[in-house]
C-alpha cells in the first residue's frame, strides 16, 4: 500500500470520524437537552405530575428521531475516497488533482504505471505535505457546546438529588417510589411537669422530606400546630396535654404531658379523741382544714389527701419541730397528742421536688370551763311557810361533768354548814328539785336562813362554782296573814270595781236596748255604741278571768303556808272556780251572737241578741255579786283560822323554847329574846280575837260569840302573858328552872286556848255547812213544788195560752224569789254544781222564750217551752240533790278528767262504729232502691237504740260528772245530735243527713276531748309550775285512732264482706276529707 | 301668676291638714265623752261634748248626746238650752223631734202638737214617724195625743184601720175601754189569727167594764166573719156564761162547735166542754161520734172527780150494742177508751186492781194498734204492781217494747223496785228517769217519793209505801195512813203530801183537818196556805187569805201566786 492510500484512508477516516463524531455529539447534546428539559419539567410540574410521562415520551422520541436523523445525515455525509482525494488536492493546493486522479485512475484501473507514477508522485507529495483535516468543531461551537454542557451539568449537580430522582424517573418514566422513615421519634415523650412550666417538643431524626406537624389536646379534640425545625415549644403548660407528631407518612405515639398542680392537701380529716375524763366521744372534723380545736391531751389523728402524689409530707410546728406524715401517693396520716396551743404548717414535697406553699394552721386548746350553778327557784329571798319546806330548783352545768352538789346554809349568824345532796352526778347538766326541809332546825318566827349551792366539776383541776346566796325567812303566822289579807282585800276591791263597771255597763246597755226595742232600725251610731259596749264587756270579762287566776295564786300561798284548814281552803278553791265561771261560755256566746247580729244588722236578730245579752250580762253581774258575797262569807272563818293558827304557833314556839331552855348551851339572853317575841305574838293573838269578835254577828253567830267570850275571859283570868314575862325575866337572871316553870305554865294555858279555838272553828265550819245544806234542802223542796205545779199548768195548756199565763208568770216570779233566797245563803254557791247553772239558764231561757212568743202571738212552740221548763226544774232539783249527796259524802262526784276522757274516747269509738254501720245501711238502701226490708229495719232500729244509749250515757255523764259539766255546751250539742239521729232512725229514716249528724257527733266528741285535754294541761301547768307539760294537738291522730279502733270492733268483723267494703270506702273518704 | 298659684296650693294643703287634725281630735274627744257617758260620768261627758262643739259646732252626735245627758240628769231646761244653742245644726226633722220630746217632757203636749204636725208633714210617708212620736207622748201618759196622732195618721194615709193595734193598746192604757175594744175587734176581724190575744185583752177590758160585752155581742152578730163569734164565745166562757157561749156556736156549723168543744176540752174549760159535748150528742146522728161525745163527757166528769156521773156515762158507751158488734169494734177508738176509763173508775170505786185489770183485758179486744196494746200492757203492769203481783208486772213489762211507753215502763219498774223495798235500785231508776226524761210526767213524782223514803225511818218506809200503794189505788184511806206515819216521824212534808192527796181525792174534811195542823216547817206552812186556797171557792175569801198570807210572808216563793190571786185570778185546782 501506498502512502496515498493510507493517507487517503486516514483522511477519510478522519473526516468521517469527524462527521460521525459531530453527529454523535449532536445526538448527545440533544439527549442532554432532552434530559434537561425533562428535569426542568420534573421540577416544574413535580415528579408526580401526569404530564411528565408524556414529556418523557416526547423527549425520548424526539431525541431518538433527531439522533437518527443526525446520524443518518452524518452517515449520508460520510466522505468517500474520491472526496477525500479531492479534499487532499484542494487542501494541498494541487492543482493537478493528483490525488483525485490517482484515485480515480485506480478506480478506473488505468495504467498501473501511470497510476504508479502518480502514486509515486502522490506519495511524495504526501510526504512533503502534511495535510491537516478540518477540526470537528469550530471554537464557537466548542464554546457553546461546552457552555451548554457546563451549564447543564452544573445545574444538575446543584440539584443532584432531584436530578438524580428526575433522571431515574426519566429513565423509568415512572415516579420514584419514595421510602420515608416510618417512625417519628419525639422528644420528650411522656413527661410530668409542674404547672406553668415550658415544654419543648422535638422530632428526633426527622424525615426531612416531609412536613411534620404537632397535634395536641387537653380535651377531646386534637389541635394542630406546625413545627419549626421539627420542634415546638410550649411556653407554659397549665393543664395535662396529650400530643403526637405526624407527617404525611407516619405518626408518632401519643404522649402525655402530665401537668401537676402545686401540691396541697385536698382533704383533711382530723379525728380528735378528747381525753377520757371529758366523757366526750371522738370527733371527726373534715371542715377545719387542719385547724385543730381540742381539749388538752386530746389525741389527734390527722389524715390528709393530697391533690397530687406526694413524695413527702410533714408537719412543721412553730417551734421548729417536724412530724412526718406516713403514707404514699395521695394519702398521708399521722397521730399526735395535743399538748399546747401552737401553729404549724404542712409541708408537702412532690415528685418534681416542688413544695407546697406554707399555710399556717393552728392548734387551739378548748378550755375546760368551771362549772356553773344557779338556784332557779325561788331565785329570790323568800318567806318560809309553815311546812318549813323550802323547795329549790337547782340548775348546774359544766362542760365535762359535775360532782358533789352541796347545799350550804347558815342560820342567822351560826356557823356555815353544808349538806351534800349528790356526790355522783351523771351528765353535764343537772336540774334538780330539792326540798330543803328546815323543820328539824326548829326555826323561830323571824329566823333567817342564808343558803346557797356549790358544785365541782369532774376535771382533774376540780373547779368549783357557787350559786347566788338567798335568804329564807320564817315569818310569823300573823305576818303571813297580814300579807294575804292585803292581797285578798285587793282582789275583793278589784272584783267590786268590776261589778260597779258591769252595773254601769248594764245601765248603758239597757238604755240602748230600749232604744232598739223602740226602733229596731239601727244606724251606724247604734252599731258603734253597741260595739263599744261589747268591747267594754269583753274587757271586764278578761279582767275577771285574770282575777280568778290571781286568786288561785293566793290560794296556793295559803295552802303553802298551811294558813287555813282544808275545808276553808276547799271553799276558797270553790270560790275561785266560781270566779272562773263568771265570764262563762254563755256570756261569750251571747257576745258572739251580739257581734254577729251587729255585723248583719238584721233588726230581728239584733233584737233577739240584745235580749239574750241582757240576761247574760245580768248573769255576769249576779255571779260577781255572788262571788263577793262568798268572799265576805268566808272571812269569819278565815279570821277564826288566823286566830287558831296564831295560837298554835305560840304554843309550838313556847314548847320549842322550853326545850331549848333545858339545853345549857343555849344562851339565856337569846332565849329571853325569843320569849319576848312569843309574848308579842300573844298580844297579836288577842288583837286577832278582838277582830274576830267584831266580825261575828250577835244573832247568827251567837254560839260562836259566846264561846269566844268564854275564851277571852279565860285568857284574861289565866294571864299567860305574866308567865311569859316572868319567864323572860328569869331567863335574863339566868334562873333557868324558874323560867322553865313559867314556860310550862304558859304552855299549858296556850294549849287550852288552842283547843278551845279549835272547837270554835269546828262549830263555825259546821254552822255554815248546815246553813248551806238547809238552803239546798229548802230549794229542792220548793223546786219540786214548782215542778208539780208546772206539770199541772202544762196539762192545762191548750191552744190559747192566756188562761195559764198569769199563773205561769207567778210561777216564774216565784222561781226568781226562790233563787234569790237560795243564792242569798252564804257559801251556797260553792256547793252548787255547774250543771245547776246550766239548767237554771235553760229554765229561765225557756220561760223567756215562752213569754216572748206569747207576746209575739206565736203559740206553736209553747208546749215545747213548757216541757223545757219542767225539765229544767226537775234537773235543778236533781242537781241540788247530788250536790247535797256530794257535800255529805265529802267530795265531788265524777271521776275526774281522765275518766271523762276515757269515756269520751270509748264513745267516739262506738260512734264511729255506728257511723260505719249507717254508711253500710245507707248503701244497701240505695241499692234496694230506697226500700227497707224487715232485716234492715231491724238493723236500723238496733242502731237507733245504740244511738239513743250513747245520748243517754252522755246525759248521765253530764248530770253526774262535774268535769263534763265544764264542757256542757259541747256535750249538750252532742246529746241533741245523737237524739236527733236516734229519732230519725227510730222512724226508719236513713239519709245522708243522718250521716252528717253522726259525723258531727264524732267531730264534737273529739272537740270535747281536745278541750278537756287543753284544760287538763292548763290545770297541770298551774299546779306544777316546775313540770311543764305541753299539749299536743292530735286531732288527726284522734280520728285515725277512732277508725282503727272501730275497725277492730267485733261488730265490724261480724258484718258481711260487702258492708265491710263500703265501710272501708267510707273511712277512706273521711280520711280524705280530714286531709 | 305662677307664684300666686303656689301660694294658693300651699294654703289649701295647710287648710286640709288642719281640717284633718281637727277631725281626729273630734273623734278622740267623742270617744272619751262616750266613755264617760257610758260610765255615767255625765259632767265629764258633757264637758267633752262641749269641747267637740267648740271644735265642730255642727257636730250632731255631740248635740244629741248633750241633750241625752240633759234627759239622763232630769234637766230638761238644759236640753232646751242645748237645742237653742246648737239646734240649728241638726237636720230640721231631728230638731223637731227633739223639740217635741222636750215639750212633751215638760208636759206641754199642746205646744208640741203643731211641731208634731210639722214633723209629720216633713216625712208624710213614714209610718214609723207616727209611732216614734207617739212613743214620746205615751211615755208621759198623753194617751189622748197618741190617739190623736194615730187618727191623724189614718187620715193622712187614708186608711181608717191603720195603727189599729197601737191605737187599741193606747186606748186601753188610757182606760178608754170601749174605744180599745172596738179597735181590737176591728183589728181581729182583719187578723183572725190573733184571737187568743184579743180574747185576753177583752178579758181585761171586761173585767174593767163588763157591760162592754154587748159591744162584742153586737159586733159578733153583725159580723159576717166567724172570728168575732169565736171571740164572743171565748169571752162568754171566761165569764162563765157557758150556755150563752154555747149558743153562739150553736148558730155556727156543727164542725165549728166540735172544734170549740174539743178546744175547751183540751184547755180544761170542762164545764163548757161538757155542755158542748152534751149538745153535740143531741144533734149527732153518727153512732161512733155520738159515743165519742158521750165518752168525752165521762172523761170530763172523771177528771172532775164526779165518778158516779162518769161511770154512768161511760157505761152507756160500754153497753152500746152497736159499738160492740164485731164489725164496729175497731171502727172508732171509743170502745177501747171507754173500757180504759171504766178500768180507772172501777179502781176509784173499789180500789181493787184486779177488777180494773179485767176491764183492761176487755179493752184489749178493742185495741186498734200496737200502740194501744202497749198502753194496755203498761197499765196492766201498773195495776199488777198495785195488786202486789210484781212478777206478773215484770213479765208484762218485758213484753213492752214500744218506745212511746218507755217512760211509763220505767216508772213501773221504779214502782216495782219501791214495793220490793229495793231502795237502791229505785234510786238508780229515779236517776235514770231524770237523765232520760227530765221533763217526764213521773219524774218529779219519783223524786218526791225517793225524798220521802230516804228521810223516813226503816219502819216508816214500809208504812209509807203501803199508803202510797193505797193512794195509787185511789183509796182515800191512804191520807190517814200517811197521817199516821207523820205522827211517828213528824215529817211535815208528809202532811203536805197527805194534803195534796186529800185535795186530789176531794176529801175536803181531811184536807181541812190537815190544814189545821200547826206547821213548823216554813215551806210546809207557806205551801199549805197556798193549797188551802184550793178549798176555798169564794173569790173574795181567796183574796182575803192571799192578803193575809202576803202580810205575813211577803217574800215567800209562793207570794207571786198569792199576788196573782189578788189581781182577781181565782186559783185553779187543776
């Protein structure tokens, strides 16, 4: 091979290499450009963009096609030998185109010589000429290519990660499947912090490619927070927080930031066990928050519940001591004994090391107060009565307990003494009734006893208390009488004044009454005047009631002083009862009627009410008058009693003095003084007898007067005063035996006088009793005559009443005379039972109604009035007969309130049973269409008999039982209702009205019981000042009890079932109504 | 302008406040004055009322009260003075009233009259005005003016019958009897229901002037109504002119006469009732009614102790063959009643209870109801008690269940207890009687018996019971038996009882013998004096005795009875 050929091949290769090189480089550049375009799109659209695959395909296809094109073009442009030879010629400047010629000759297979030659020439030239093929690229192109390449690569390098992903995606034409971290690590995870502390939440090793968010909640909803640099700072956490961090790929666990409060004791429980001597039980206190109030030496168990778990709890005392509390978590406790008052605070340390804020607590000592004691009664200086009993009501108390109650006393100036009343006292309060019996001390009139009470408490300190000091004085009987007489006179004058006022009132009323009778049309003025009168009367009635109460006090005093004998006291008690009855129910009822009539202003009603009131007013005055007479009538007996009591006292004193004189330890001077006192008392006795003498009537009290004269004569002749005087002198001269002889002489005389006075008193009492008895007997006989005569008149009453009117009027007048005479007898009213007054009122009312109806020419009710008069007269007789029997048997009839109550209760049950039966019968009657068969009639008749029997029993009770008579109005109403029911039933009339009446009976029976109960309670209260009893209003209960009792009744059980059903319904209805 | 208005307002307010204060003060003063007035402290009251008048001169209450005080203190001049000073403030009619009252009070009725006329003319339609003014005159006894006033009223109201009762009463007070009578009669004619009242008024009038009966007769005859005739008959009965009274009724229809007779019978005007029934018998054709009248007469005779007459009359009834026919036995009750009466009469005659029981046994055949059977049973039991067959009595009483005879039954049981000498039981039964039937007809008898028994010695008790049994058997010897006990026990009460029995049996001699007793017991003495009057038929003698009694015992409980006798009422023995 020639050079040429080689050069040709070489150059051709070079040229073709350049061509192909350029084409390849262009393809490469295009490829790079495509990648870059893709990358730019990747960046622009995002790796997940759906455009990218299309772009990718486009770029790939474009790149491929373009590259093929370029390569094909380059291939098509490849130089062949001829063109290379040509280029060599041109480049070598061979105008001969040696090379080309050579090539072509060769190709044409020209002469090898020539070809040779030429070849030689060409070779030579080739040797001589160094041909330089053109560069692949010119510099600009190179620059541009390089610029492009450098720029692109730099860009790629700069976002290599992205590019890497993009190129991979380009390659695969699929988005990269990204693998993130599947766990998020969070700091601090679960944590407990103190309230208000900051918390930094941070993602550890975060997936940076992803955005992380913090989610937290303190309630139900999670809230979202963005993280900066994968962390978030809570500046002040106030509550518990739950949180987690999440990115698009993963979520962390949920963690909790537990936010702890400041530690404190949420619950306090202090159990204080007081020391045993207090007797107090353990106290648990949950309210005082650790402030402890306890008795000294109390054992305290302190238990706390903290708000948060606590590591350590302890008590820190003001003196620096500490006392740890045992426990864990939230509960701690300790025990200590209270020794002194101090302050402390609780120190709590939590697991964060935080401490609570110190809060000062105190331990206070409850002081053991000294006991207190008071004498509640009499609580003032008192006067002893003859019983020498000083009733005391003592009240003492201590906070823990009491012991050793002592009564300390000092008689005059003697040494102080004491009596232990109670050494062991249970409880902290003592209320004690104690009767200080002074009888053994032999007090003399004028002696003073100073007394007080003392008591100790049960504490180890033995604290003591003393009551106020009071003085009890023992007065002489004369002194007692003086005071009582003063009071009695005052009461009498007040009563007198009430009578005078009543008289004035009556006159005024009478004037008004006449005006009304004259002109029944009342105007406002009349009404006002009548109302004023009513008010005055009301005041008077109240005044008299008060007097009655005061009088009862007086009697109590007399009783206590034993100043009067039982029979005189009994009389006074009866007077008091009469006083209570002065302003009686009748008067009140009349006043009520009057007030109602005034309200209604119905002339007819008013006229009747005025008439009615007139009589009640008269009755009121009569009663005051009678009471005054009675008070006057017993004065003599009181004076007699006074003298007798004085004489007995002198006798006793003289006896006591004589006994004391035999004891040499008693000072003679003192004894002489006492003897002088007795002499003075004797002088007073003489004066009292003089007063008595003046009071005695020469005619009426002839016998007594005579006895008194004899006594006075005896006193004058025997001269005990000189014995007393000698005794005194001898005592002063210390001649005791002589003095004792004198005393004995005086004593004997006094005994004689006392005996005589006692006889006088007996005959005086007997005399008045005889008078009363005689008056009653007389009244009974006269009333019986009136009754008989009235009966005859009653038989003569025809349609025309006038033929008997004159006799009737005469009879009425006669009755009034009878009553005036009867009540004119001193003390008779004390023995007249209350029922008598009721019957008297009824009788007078019947007369009055009769006369009024005759004057009004209304005759149809006259027979009834006539019967009522007869009834009243007979009942008055019977009342007096009973009073006589009672007087002779020495006591009132009846069984007292208790038995009356029992009886009424029993009756209530019976009535309830009857009501039930009636209800059942009524139901049956309705079912039978109002027809009553024989069996039913029999049942109704039996019911009628039962009802009548109840009425009769009540009548009997009303007649015989003074207590029942005090409830007369109610009981009378019950009787009337019961009789009306019995009448209806006897006539086989069974209607709702019967039921209504029967229910009224029950209701009234209960009313009566309540009233009695009230009265009973009031009396008991009066009688037992210290023992108060409180009445209970048991109306509902009463009714229920009655029902129960009735249901248990055998008669109920024997009824048919259907009846029992009806009865139960009825009872239910009653119960509903009651509610 | 504005300031003027304000001043005016202020002044009005002050003035009204002032008035208010004044009013309150007035009330207080009035109240105080009223209190003093009520307490009859007239001087103080007067001063206070005067103070009220100083405050409010027109206060009518104060003016009227001052006048009242003047009346109350009897000082009419003062009333006049008040009226002169303050009367101008009173309403004219009130002023007139007061003036009339003052004048009348001063006795100047004549002067008052013009004012009366004036007052009436002011309220001509007020009838009560007449009555009010009349009352002023009436109080001072100017009855003529009262009548004049009422006449004026009649004239003004053009009603001649107006104020008839008031007018009549006034005339009666004024003792113008004829006028009063005429007015009463006129009033009665218009108000026939007031027959008894007018009858009584007529009695008073006729007692004063008996001749005025002619007025009644004339009026009754001329009147077409029946009431005046009834009045006339009533008046005649009062005057014991029974025949004339009967004649009045004879002229009326028979049913009126029957009513009259029954009425007189029930009011125990026995004489006239007897005559009336006698007459009715003659005109009656019905056998049952006729026998009833006959029986009524027998009853009258029996209760007037004319047993023979009673027996003869009742025997006619009993023996009436028509009545005894089986079909007639129960057509009327008279057969039954007659035999019952016969039983009583037999007892009166024979004092033999057994015979009386026989008649009762007969009576059973004529009973028409269970009530009558019960009645017979009770009566038979009673007679058995008297017949000393106490067991039989008890047995019969056990059969009596009729409530109508419960009282009689109880009384019989009481008697049984008495005659069994079971005083305790008797006492208890007496208590029961009083409690159950205080108005019962046996109640006071039981009390009496028990009182007597309890006061007697044991021995006398049986004697007393024997005498009481004799008394119940209507044996006059019972009086002597009682007197014998008195001679032993010296209980004057027994003598009074004996006296009552003697009067009941019409044993005048025995009664007089008892009355001759020298009574020691005051009640017995006084009551016997009253009973003594029953023996005396002569009214003048009764009055004399009454005067004697009243002279000696003016305050006796029986004195009103004696006083009523003095006012010419003869004492009735019934």
